């Protein structure tokens, strides 16, 4: 039985065995023949179950339990067919070489091994059914999938849920998806080889809601980009939400967003307000960024993005798929922390934005979240410093004068924001991070030395213990310093909307 670890030996390259649309009565024999041979040792299996009902999925799960580091699996929520599944397998595969098995094809390790030994020194050698993963003749672009029609009176909405070791929150997250008042929803779930109970919970919900979920599990943690890509490959919706698996949706989240986007076809995405929940489920309210629900002209929203990110959580946004699809950013660091910020700005350059003031998302803050890890690495400031310059460049090219002219003002605000993060760190008893934010504020804007709050913070570092406690108490209670405490009027040209998404009179403050 082959239990050798997967290696990166160039003389023994990883081979991806793509198994899809395989006849259920032969699947066990097929998988057994792969694992009970010693000729081809450095391999992974990428297996797609095409929404079968013949027992194949049970066989897949049995082998997954035995060989979790060898098999990446996916179960489609509906039948997609061999051509689509082949391309999905290629998108997941990590090997330099591939071979595919479907129907009742036999696994031939001797033949595959001979082909690869020939192909390694000869870049022009080609065989069937063995091929190079990056061969241009293999990677023929697959046509974009046409969104499913609205079978329940409205367009399909895809909830993209990507997860790694958030099992302690996952059940609440998935329950909130299936408790939506809007019914035409699909859940695209991908797990990055979690070591907790996450995968078992996902399987539980897939059994409870047949035909509503696609499931993917990577054989190991390939990073957030790969996990998100699994969800993207499976989505069929006209609209989609990037849903963090530690968050939860209020029941009207999807219905309210769809209503706003359907009523305003020029809007590229809808943003909801959020409330905060901690790791124990305790809820804290936040004021909405704008003081009323509205449709915001894209150019005006782009100018606001120069100064503030009005949706701190990616789960707060529902995107129109046909607009967002070609504007997304990639790259592990960018996609994890700032990919959606770039996407949102790029969309607002060309399209209006819908804002819903009610807190329809429950965003969870806890010690293991990406947000906390980013804070400790100064990314909320250093990343935004670069990001604002990029936004200004885009705005200049597109002749968005208002947005481009706000760069100096946005950098001054970043310096003050660094002071805020320094205070937050002190409130969390993290003097090391607080000191780094303190100096970063001065580096961004040396004129900050004249700011009373910065001077007060400066005194902290040489003060005795009682004085330090007093300074922290004063800074922590300052208005809009430790957290935003006010809402703003919508930008010029905005139109107020009712809960049904239709326009109404804009209130004035």
C-alpha cells in the first residue's frame, strides 16, 4: 500500500491523477488500484463526484478518511458533465504532469511512469492520456458558466464560504445561510484541510440540504487563494457573497441585497451594515457608515474610498457577478487583506453602489482571525498607505478629479489612524505593537507632532505606571479614537432607498 509522502523531487515530479465521472460500480476498484501499487509513488488524486446517487460519494469519503493528504475531493451540487469537471480538476491539480480517469478506465502505473520518464528530458514528447498540466493545448479556456435561472422567483445567489479550522463557529455560519428568507441560494464551500471538526460539519449540512451545496476539500492547506478559487469555480449565481466561515448572516441579508440590486441595475454591489460578535457570541452594535440606506454614485463612492473603507468585513458585500468577475485582484497577501478593497474601488469607478444601513451581518472578532493577525503586522496602515496611492493613480487615469485630489488628505488621516491603532494596542496591553504604530504615525506625517492626542500618547512612553493608566483611560474614552462612533450623510447625488430597494426621499440631517 502506497503511504510514501508527496515530494518535490524534480527527478520524481508530482503526478495529478484526475478522477471524474467515474462509474460508481468500479470506483472502489479504481482507487484501490492507485493506492495498492508501488510504481508511481509521488502522486495526488483530484476527484470530483458529479452529484451521484449510486453510492460513489460514500466510497470517496471512505478513501478520504484513509488518505486525507493524498486526495482533494469535490462534490458538485448538480450534474456538470465531464468537460466541466475536467477543467475544474485541472484548476485544482498541483502536479507538473496529469493523467485522467473517467467512466471505467483502468489505472496503468507502468505506462504512466514510462511516459513521464520520457517527457522529463524531452519538452516536445506527448502521450495520451498523460500530459503536462501547463500544456497550452490542454488548458483551453472554459466558457463562463451561464447563471442558473431563477427557479424560485428570483436570481440565484452564490454564498462562497471558504474555511480553515473555524469548526467552532462553522455550524452557526452555515445555519445562517440556510435560514435566509430568500430561497434561491447555493452554498459553495471549500475547506483547506482543516484539522478540527470543520469537514464533518460541512458533510452534515450537505446531507441536510441536498442539492444546495457544492463541497471541496483540499488535501492540504494550499493558502487562501486556492481555497477561494475552489468556491469561484463552482459558483453559478448571478450574485455572490464572499462569506467568512466565522461570520453569520441575519435572515434578511440576501433578500435585502437582491432587492436593492434588482431595483438598481446600475449598481455593481450592495453593502450592508454589520454588528460585532465575539468568540462567545456576545453582540456589540456599530453605527452604520451612512445614516440611511441609499444608492451612491460610483464616482462619489470612489472618493470616499480614498478616505475610508466603509465595509471592514468582506462578508458585508453582495456582488453582481458579471461586473465583479473581471475586476478581482489576486496574490496571497493582496487577496487575503486587500483584494476586495481593490475590487470595490475598481467597480465604483464605473458603477453605483447600494448601501443598506441595517446590521444584516454578524462579524466575529476573535484572537485567531485574520484581522487580528493583520493588526499585529501593521498592515491596516502600511497596506492602506500603498493602496491609497494605487487608488489615486487609477482615479487620475480615469479623470476622477475628486478621488485623485484626496490623496494628501487620505495620508494625513492614515497618520491619525495609526495613532488610533496605537491606542487600541495599549488597550489590549500590547505595548510593543502600540509603540510601532506610534512611530509609524510620525513617519507618515511628521506634522502630527503638533496634534494634542499624539502628544498625549508620546507622554505615555516615559510615564510611571499610575500615569500610564490615566493616559490610557483618557485616550480610550476620546470620541472617535478607539472606534468610529458616528454615521455620515450620504455623498452628493445619492438616492435613498426603502427596504424593498426602491427609491424614496433622501432625509437631511
